[in-house]
C-alpha cells in the first residue's frame, strides 16, 4: 500500500483496504497515507464480523466499511458513496 502510493505520480483519492493484513493493518495504512493525502477517502473491508475485530483496528472517524463476501455491484456502490462523502 505505501509503496504503491509512493510510486504513483498523481493524487490518491480513495484507499480500498482490508482491515486485517500482515505487517501493517488497514487502519495503520490509512493513518499513514492520510499524512500525505489529507483528503483521502477510505473504504475498509473485512471477512471478520465487525464485533470480532479488535476495536483498535476499526476505522478512525468517518469511513466506509464493507463486509466480505460482497457482490461486485456492492463494491461499486460503496466506492461511489465513499468518493461522494
């Protein structure tokens, strides 16, 4: 995530990330990227039930959360909502 953003020459408008990842979780990634891209919108997803996640991993502030599994049309809907919020 950090390398992809660093290698990208344009603006980054939306981060779509899983909450549970090795090394750096999605929340940590979002916080780190928001330092460079303060207007960054974030769409978190997870296959874990939200009540099973560690509260420290849940999204900070206002962000969208999509529960796995999901249909492609649901992803498109959430992306649109995240970008328009």
